[in-house]
């Protein structure tokens, strides 16, 4: 968390400095018009909203990491595509593909892992299915490789820790930490804040004649 705060601070300071310099070079001492100031104010609010939203998500993730753990038994582990399902064969140590006849004519894409496990809390059995929050972007082969690595590490019959909410055991995670999209929103929010605040506070010195 300390590293995140330091990075945010340095990013904002760098953005402010750069924007003030660019404003001085581009405007040559002229003041921003009302329209530009309103636009920068809107960008500031957007950046602050994204950064604040991400901050809340980071705090929730930090709280989830401290949740109690239960032993989860993997009952199904597969990669789901558009027209096929991939499963890891632990005996042959390779992927087995099962085609979906109804989707055979469609191109296969959007590979995602799907790990289903059962865990017990106070005698009650719960079931959780997770895609391990893998990113949904990137090339088809890259997404497939990432998904295959997940099911290879967690094949059916294996065990893994499940983090569950003590107040609501159905609320559970296999990866309780922050997801990639939280850092993406946080980065975008910081950039918008730095640019907008730099533009709003820019006071380029007028050139002497």
C-alpha cells in the first residue's frame, strides 16, 4: 500500500509540473478560457471519481486478504471457449479438448479458466466458481495460455485455500487481492487528475516586451 501511495504522489507531481510547463509554452502567457476551465474541471472530477472508486476497491481487497480460510476441494477445472471446453488431463499431463457441436461454426475466442470448488464452513458445504480474475484482453493464444496455466495448477481433485466472509460464508474468493482492473482505473484516474489539475493551476509568466 505504501508503494501505491508513493507512486500516486510522484505521478501527480510529475503531471502537474509537465502540464504547467506545456501550458506556459503553448499559451504564451494567455489565460485559459471559461470553456477550457470547465472541461478541465470535469476531467478533474472524473479522475477523482476513478481514483476514489479504486481506493475503495483496494481497501476492500485488503480486508478480504484477512478473511478466514477454508480448504476448497476442486470438483471441476476447465477452460471455457466460444466453441470448445479444455480440461487438463493429469494422467497424460496435457490438455484435452471437448468440442461444442452447437457452436462449431463460430470462431473460438475469449478463453477463460473456470475453477469450481467446494468448501465447508461450520458444517455447511458451499460451492464457488471463479475465473481467477484473469484479464479479458490480449491475443487469443495468450488468453488461452494463461487460462491453461490456471487449470494446470488447479486440476480437479486438488485442494486450494478459499477466503470467505465470516459474516456471509457464501461470499468467498480464491484470489482475495485487488484485480488488474482496479489498478487500471487507479492509473487512469491519476493521469486525469494530474493533467486536469496541472492545466487548472497553470499560471504561465507573461513574456516581457
